[in-house]
């Protein structure tokens, strides 16, 4: 048996077209501001793609780029300005920040109503309470994929490998909201494959090429590979491609989860604009 491939590229195009339609229907201007510090080539490519995708969807964007040695206070001052700027609906700080910056401090300076990455404690807390507002784009893209491919979650065993604030934890919360029975694994998990073999839905968000091998996967499982690893052989995921022979449904790398992330960022930017302009206070703010 070979698993059906989840076509993230096609689904992302569909979501982007839907967002473009919704931006037109919304009528008002929608604006995303990005901040990039440093010269990491991958970050420059990602930010460039986010601006291209925004323009294509009818979302304006502002591009703030700084040299690596820029003091943290400059970024905090800019964030205060963007937070107060009524013409800006969404703010994204591209990670990683240079080592001299306090990443949580910078991320927490983003107005939660404009926090299109969903990393602010208020948005993380709302998700934890089961009343999400702005949710991190990568895990919310995975949920759209699972829904599109008709994957049943209620009462199913979901195993998430990885517990980062930006991927693993929000992924687990979203699966829990859909009534899956969720296990979160990490680097101290005693017997990883004992857990992964139980999974009806297995999500890998680790950053280790080929960590998940065919013997770790239940036959017919849905396998979502969030990992992006640059190797000599090119871009690879956390899941050994041989798992395609065991799984029922699986995302490829590249062309799986990655394209969905940008599409969901656009969706979050429009949501932030609609919410802010409707002048409804964020729960808990
Ligand atoms: P991260 O912050 O480094 O977290 C990695 C997680 O994996 C940690 O929780 C870590 O456990 C766990 N881990 C490490 N080694 C392990 C092992 N041998 N067995 C089990 N768990 C292990 O990374 P991240 O930001 O969550 O990103 C994860 C991957 O997703 C990366 O490859 C990243 O590039 C990719 N990513 C892709 C997208 C996309 O759009 N496709 C977006 C974001 C991230 P501890 O907590 O115990 O250290």
C-alpha cells in the first residue's frame, strides 16, 4: 500500500484565492508589517515570499529589515509605533532573532490584536482555553489539511512529536479541541516509537531528518511532516519517505505543510483586520 499524498501546494493556492476573495469582499485596506533582523538567507527568502503572497491577495505590506547588530530597543520602539498605527492590521517578527535579543520580550511587545503569528501569551492562552483568536499559522494550516482530506479526529489517537511554543504545543491544543486523544512527545520521551505506533494521526515537528521511520508508524495512519531540514540531499522532513509505504495519508516535504503556513498567515491578517475594525475587544484584554 502507498499512502495518498496530501497536496499542500494545491490546497494553499485554494486558501490564498479564498483569502483574496474575502479581502475584496471586506472592502477596506488590510496591511501586514514584517520585521526582519539579521542576514539569515532563509529568513530573507521567507519574508520575501510573505510579501509576494500578501500583494497577490490584495493585502498591503510594509517591510522593515535591520542589520544583525541592531539594538533590541530599536525593534521595541518600532513595535510600539506599529502597535499604535491604525493603518497596520498585522505584525510579524521573523524568527530567529539575533542572539543578543530577548525573543520572548520582543514577541510579547506585539499588540495581541495584531499578532498574526499567534505567539503572544494572550493568544496562546486563548488557544489553551479552547477559545482561539489568532492561532500560529503552521498548526492551523495542518488543521485545514486534515479537514480538507476528511480525516476523522474525534476519539482518535493523535501523537505530536515536538513541544515548541510555535508548533508542537499549539498543534496539540488544536487536535484536542477536535476531540482527539492527544499525546505530546519530546526529546525526553522514554520510548518514542511505543507512542508513535499507537497514532491514528502522527505529527512530526522536530527538526531531525528522517526521525520517524516506517517501523514507528501504524499501518494506514495519517502522517503530517512539519519538519524542514536543509541537508546535502536538499530539503527533507522529519519523516523518512519510506513511511509512504505504511501510512494511509501523508504530507510530502517539500510541497506539504510549508505552503499552507503562508496561506494561513494571510488568513490571520484578514481576521485581525476584521476583528480590530469591528471594535470588539479581545477576550481577556
Ligand atoms: P524546536 O523549537 O527546535 O522544537 C523541536 C522539538 O522537538 C522540541 O520540543 C524537542 O524536544 C523535540 N525533539 C528534539 N529531538 C527529539 C527527539 N529525538 N525525539 C523526540 N522529540 C525531539 O523546533 P520548532 O520550531 O518546533 O520546529 C520543528 C520543525 O518544524 C523544524 O524542522 C522547523 O524547521 C519546522 N517548521 C516548519 C514550518 C513550516 O512552515 N513547514 C514552520 C515552523 C517550523 P525538547 O522540547 O525536549 O527539546
